[in-house]
């Protein structure tokens, strides 16, 4: 390797570093460390609140204990919103994703445009649009469908989810080698059969990790709905702080909510990484 | 060696076919006729348009000029029923292209069940016979990932045969295989040719071409330089270009 003999650009030998430190032990240790760290910060914030708070009134622990069930209920509402927006967004996104690989330009272009638009718009702005542009009820002849705020919020959050699912589906389909299409075509499968029987079953497992990743992001983003006045976990936490008027409780109170999200989303993230490794694909 | 069986009427007729990818011509005025029961090998250097020709025959690639007729069906007709054509033409690829999420048996059974809408029981019976024919009776439930290259390629052959095609196309089917597994695939193709299947092979296997082919075509630069029965082709090639090529590879 005479790299010094020329002033032209040369390809230097490259060796990828070993995947350190080893096997499963390291990620497990890291995980345990992370969880312990979060718990420690929470305990510390509680201790600070306890020691700086007025001595004559309820202890920080008591107050936190009093509000925890309500905050947890609010958090469960966040989860409900996340399930429903994910379901709606996935259903719409799969159609758009398949539309994006359609041979018909009349399908492909609008699917592509909608995907790009909603994928590159801020989630909160989309949420505002859904809240203020959707009517509060929809009259379909004799039937009147009510649109309460929480349903509008689900639709608002489902928009960017659908756009991201659309990209995940498109990428999954595109990642299947063209030889699969070719051999299916030459066995006289029509396009729909090829898609549903040969391409999608193979693409499916490659879509799962990024889809789960998106779900975790959506779950955390559901706290945006508190901005548009829906009683979610964040709204309840804020209301509790206002009711108690104990500024030193701000840190532990929000951390309590944060811990709930962390406890829910972190395992999803770990599972995503495990599946990615197992399927050997990149999220 | 040739003429092991009676040759029938022309099955594949290619006349004056031209094909270009963008400005780059890959086929220039190519004509050939293959009769029922005939085995034809197409040889030539890489990039001479051999694989493209095969893909034109089953309408995977559209042609620019000329005409192709397969079993009485006009391939270059804009109103062509491509799926009907492909039911008559089997093709086996260099990279096998088995469906990795299905077992060997399922790979063979899928198209007859879903495309030809045949009865599952009968299809399974025939699929098992076909796998036995290519020597893979013991691998029904293996997934492609669990099979060697040669085994996968033999499943691919069985999968194409399950459609009862009138013509079989083989696109450098042994190019990705090591010498040992190559042989098992070539034996399967030889048996097929001996049974009277019409076969068109794009191949670099000169020994196989000499032994099995009824005729050998030599292509270079998108044109057919010459064609002849194998004894004559390998023994006394007429064109200088053919001689140069054979000197290189033999």
C-alpha cells in the first residue's frame, strides 16, 4: 500500500471497528444504567422539593401521591389517542404507500404529493388545522356525525402518521429485489397478485421496525393535544401544579409524567432495535 | 448427437427484431426460428444482447422494431394478453428468484393454483412429481434460504414447468453456480430437452451446448453472427468472429 507515492486521491484501507463491547451484556447494562439514571433524577428532584418546600404544609410525596392517579388517567388518554391515530394513519398510509408505487401516474403523483406535503409539515400546525378547519359535526342526510375535539385531534395526528407510513410502505416495497417482480410476472401473476402474495409478505417484516419507531414518536407527540385544549396527561399535570401552587413541585411532577411515557416508549424502542437486528434491516 | 427427436412446427419466430436502451442498440435485426421440441443454445460475449432477447420473447421487455411470434401469438401486438403469453413461456433466471417466504413445494404450487386456478390437490400431486423429477423429493418443506444454489435453481425449473409451458427459456442459469452444482442443473435441463421440451438457453456452457443443443447461435454486438448444428459450429465455424470467440473460451 504505497499511499505516499502519489498526490492523487487514493482509497486507503478501511476496517470497520468491532461492534463493542460484546454481545448482549453491554446493551443490557446500558439499559439498566439508563433506567437507574432516570429514577435517580426523579428521586433527587423529589428530595429537593421536599427539603425546600414549606414545612407546615403537605409533603411533596403526599401531593404527588394525591395527583398521580389523575395524571395516570390523563396519560392513558394519551395512549388511547395514540392507538387511534396510529390505526387511522396506518390504514390511510398503506393505501398511499401502495399508491406511490403504482404504475399509473394518476395514482402515483397525488399519493407522492400528499405524502411529501404531510411528511414535511410541523405536526402541531397540522393539528391546529384539523382542530379549526374540521366542522364540529357532519350532516350526511339524516345522520349527524359529531366531531368532538378529541376525534379532530386523532385526525390531525393521523395526517403526519399516514404520510410517514406511506414512506415506510413505499421503502419496504422498493427494498424487494426486482427479480421478485420479474419472476412473478413471468409466471403470469397479475400486478395485484404479485403485490399481495409475493412483494408485501416479504416487505412486511422490513416495515415493522420503522413502523414501531414511528409509533413511539407519535405517542410522545400526543402531548401536543394539550395545546389545543384537550384534557390529556400534560394538561392534568399543569392543572395539578396550578391547583397546588407549589413551584418547587414543578420538576418532580413533570418528571412523573415523563416517567410514564419513558416506561412505555423505551421498551418499544428496545424491541425495535432487537427486531431490526433480527431482520437485519435499517430503520 | 443432435436430432434425438422429431422436430415439429415453428414455436418461436423472431423476425428483424431491433431493441435499444435509450440511444444504445442492444439488438440489431435479429431473426431466428425455433421449432417444437428443439433445443437451441445462444452463446456470445457479455453485453451481446442474449438476455435481452430472451426477455423480449416473454414480453418482459418491449421491442422496438420487428416481430416475435410465440405459439401463434404476436408478442409485439399492443393488444397482447401478456399473462396468456407468459402461461405458455417459462423462464428461469440466473439468480433463481425463488419466493423466499414460501417453501420449495409452495413455490412450485403457487402459480398453478392462483394463476391457472387449478385444483389444489391435483397441483400438489404434480408439484411433488416435478420436484422428484429434478431430484428434490426430500426438500418439499425447505425454504429457499435453506437450499444450495443448484437446489434453488432446480426448484425454479420445477416452478416454471408447473405451468405446463410450451417453451422454456433459460437465462444463464448456471452462471452463479459452482462446478459441482452446475452439473445437477444441467442434467435436469438435458433430461427436459430429451423429453421433447422446446428449450432456448443463453449459456456459457460450451460442453453442454455441444452435447445437448440441436443448434447453436452465436451473437455479438446485438447481431446473430452465425448459427449451425453444434458439430459444425464447434468443428468448423464459418465466421472469423466466431473462431476468435471459440479460441478464447475453449
